[in-house]
C-alpha cells in the first residue's frame, strides 16, 4: 500500500481539537492500514516525527430512509502522537 493511500483525511472534531493541545492528531485511515504504515505515511507526507500511533475500528451507523434500512461502511481512525519538540500540524490550528 502506498503512503498516499493510507491517510484519507484529518478528523477535526471537538475531541481531536482538545487532543491537539497534547500533540495528538486524529486521521481517518484506510481499513487495511496498520500502525507501522500510518506512522510511515505521517512521517513522509507531513514531515513530522511520530512517537506513537493508536488505531480504533469504527463501526458504521445504521441509517433509515422511510421503511428502508441501510448501513454506512465501517472505517478506521488513527490517533497519532507527535514526538516531543515537533511543531503542531497547521490544519489543526485556529479551530
């Protein structure tokens, strides 16, 4: 898997914004990605040294439209803690 395919998008939520003060950032990642691939992708794409990666499997929600029931797909979230002394990521600032 290429580094460009691992990170899908940054997650800018209330929890992620509070965690960004502690140098922890949240990303939606590919369902096939593991901790090593996420760490490598962040270090090559964002040019920051990573100290720790935690991965969470998120289950898709059930959605209804009238009497029809469907389900959103499952996805994966990664919490990335940058190494001490690293600059925070720009897209999380000013939120």
